[in-house]
C-alpha cells in the first residue's frame, strides 16, 4: 500500500475539521434564524388573531355572516394577513381572500380543532387553495362565556423562505471564503510542520547512501523537532567518525593481509569462505571474487587441507601440518589452523594460515642430492686410487709395463679428483661473489673469447675429432670477465665435443639482439630427452651417468656455466631433441651507455 506524505496526514484532517465546523455553524445559524423568524410570525399572527377575535365575537354571537365576511376582507387587506372565521361546526363564515361558500369545512384542520378546544392552535402546511406553504394560527372566539367559533390568521411562508434562502446563501458564501482561508492556513501549517521532517528524511537518505558529510543546515524552531534534528546531526557525525575509523582499520587490515607472504583463509562454521588474501589465492590458484561466499570444498580439492579446517572447527586449539598440492608440479604448504571466536566466546569459524615451503623442500632435496652426489663422485676416484695403491703395496707387479699402467690409472684418478675439487671451488667462489658489480670486467671482442676457448678445447682432441666452426661478427664487443666467460664457453664446447661423433660439426656462434648478446653452442650429438632439460644445470646431474664418467666429466660443468651467466646478469638455456643434437645458449645483457645515450 502506497504511503501518503506527512503533509496530507496533517492538512486533510485540519481541512476536514474546519469544513465540518463551518457546516455545523452554517446549519445551526440557519436553523436559529428560521426558528427566530417563525416565532416572530407566530407571535404576530397570535396577537392579530386575538385582537380580531374581540371584534368578531359580537358579530358571531349575532350570527351576522355578512358583517363577519366584510370584517375579514377589510382587516385582511389592511394587515396583509388572511383572516378566516370558522363556526363551531367547521363552516367558514368569512375569509379575506376567498368566498366562504366555496370553501370546504374546516372542522378537521388541526389548528381549528385546537382552538375549539380552548387553546391557540398553530399549524404549518401547504395550502391547496392558495398553492403555497403557509402558517396558520387559530384562537377561540368567546361570546357569552361560550366558544362560538374560531378566528384564524395565516400568512405565507414564501417570503420567509426567500429571506432565509438569501441569508443561507450569504452564510454559505461566507463559509466558503472562510473554508478557503482555513484550507490555506491548514496547508501552510502542515507544510511548516512537515518541511523540517522532510529535510530530516532527505538527510537520512543521503547518510544511508554513504554521503556521511550531510548535515541539517537549519534547525527547526519547534522544541521537539529541533531536538530530533540535533540528534540526527549528532548521530551523523558519530556515524561518519565510526565508519571512517572502520574504513581505516579495514584498509590497514587489507594492506597487512595483501603484503603478507603467508596465505590467510577464513571460513565460518558452515565451511563457507568469508575472507582470503592474495597470497592464499596465489597458493591455491583461485580468484578472490570467485572464492568468497563459496564452500571450502568447492574451492580447494585437497582432503588434507579440508581435514585441518574441520579439526579447527571441531574445537581443537591449534592444528599444524603439511600438505602437498599437485598443481604444475609438487607444491608443499605448511598449514596452521585455529578457531575464530567472538569476544563473547561464540565460535565464528576457523582461520587457516598457509606458508609455501616448496622452495625449502626443494633446497633440502638438492642438498641431500648434492651431498650424495659429492660423496659418490669423490668415492669413485678415491676407491680406485686406494685399490691400486694397496695392490702395489701388497703385490707389486714384476712387469714394469703393468706397474706403469697402475701408476697411470692412479694419476688419472687423482687428476679427476683434482678436477672435481677445482670445479667445486669455482662454484663456491661464484656463489660467494654473487653480485654482478663484484666482477672485474673489461671491454673485449667476443670473437677473441670464442676463438681462445675453441682452441683450448680442440688442442686436446685427436686429429679425427669433430670439426668446430665459429660464427661471430668481428666487431661484436661487450664488457665481460674474460676468464669466466672463456671458461663457460670451454665447458659448453667440451661437452659438445664429448657427445658428438667424429663426423659431426659443432657451431659456436654469437649475435647481437636488442639489449643483449647471445652466445650459442650447437652440436649434432644424440640429443637430450625433454624430461631432463629442467634439471640439466643442477650440480652432478647426469643424463647418462655411466657414459659421463667414461668421458671424464665431473658433473659440474653446466652448473658452472649457469653461475657464470648469472654473475654477468644473464641466463642460460638449452633446446634439444633426441637424435637431433642440442643447442646451449648464454644470454648476456648489454649495459646501457653512460649518460643515457643510445647507439
């Protein structure tokens, strides 16, 4: 149902009361005037009838019908009042306006009946003889102590009705004007009373819409409404202050949660997510808008995480554990779940804090693999050296050639052990130096570095080894650490030579690209399966362990290449397919020219 404005609630009752009062006053005034004029006419007719009865009494006693009729006519014309003389039996003896012989008997007229009974009779009725409404007053005519007849006076009420109608018309016109004045005053009062309430309603609507700076500018002069307006302004100020405080706290909380590395996930008692920070969305691979308002089972399909959340909801103080997510590889999350409680002790839900420990677990695995690989790599030459030394000590061969062969094996294993130690020292030094700025650099021609590295590698090869071709612009220059870059290229070329056939060709190239220089070593060897490529630059990682040891590798060459590239601010890469060879690349950034100039 549509609600009406307060203006109409006030104005319409005021107007109705005013109009009802005017109607009652008009009706009462009209009735009073009617009764007043009616009483005056009745009294006048009564006096006339009583005076005329004194004169008619002797005529009626003498039964002088002609005299009675003449008296009625003469007195009626003089007083403009109709006079009628009626005998005791109802016969009309005289009338001032009609012939008595043509008039009917009047013994049933109420005023005549009353007069014959000794009282003054009064009646108002429509006259069929004259055709209009009249008032009749009849008084008994006493002759000799006996009522001989009735003298009746009458007057038309048409003039009275016209007079009352004119008065009522004037009263109605005045009442209409007064009603208009009352309506205008009522409307003005209603607007005056409703205007401040409407302004307070509009201010409240603006506050509800978030415009908390809204205030009532003018205070109403009414004590009650003025107090309500002041209370509204006070409430608006307090509401503005509290909402600003809440908003600041929410922004601070959002900033803290957004900057946290740990993921934070809040759920209610029905396992519906009520809050999640960006770190948790990143760890669980969900969108904040899609997560809030949905159940935990819809967002996270991990039974271990759901079990931790339910344990916290069940009332356990703190639940700690580690879960594994299989998404783009294995991700390890440390989960800390605890219950959420209101200040009154009511349980609100649970809070889950997620910490990504994947890198830590990977580092632990790498450390374990490194220790195992170092131990294994060192054990092989040491075991070989120890075995041949014990053989020479316990049972030296008599054949000088066999003795020399044993010593050669011991020497080669010692050289292998020395190579492993040297590579480990090189890796350690590169990791300790770390930042690029610590490198001693010099501007050099890249072609010279490539030629020196290739010459160093091919000098150790037999004459029927693979061919090596160099493709590098002569004017390509770059500030680098020459010794380290040469060692990286030597490691790549040495690997290519070891894994390529005698008829194969190895291409060592360098080219300049926007903002960087790329050095590539491509061979035509057996290639590497895609599964091995992500771990190829790890320490001691071997695709084919037996063949690598046969070729004399330490398993650290590619790791050294990766660290040398990182020390220059660059990176390494590899592309390979089984049976189609491999291409290893070193990408080095070109420093910006001094002064911001570009070449």
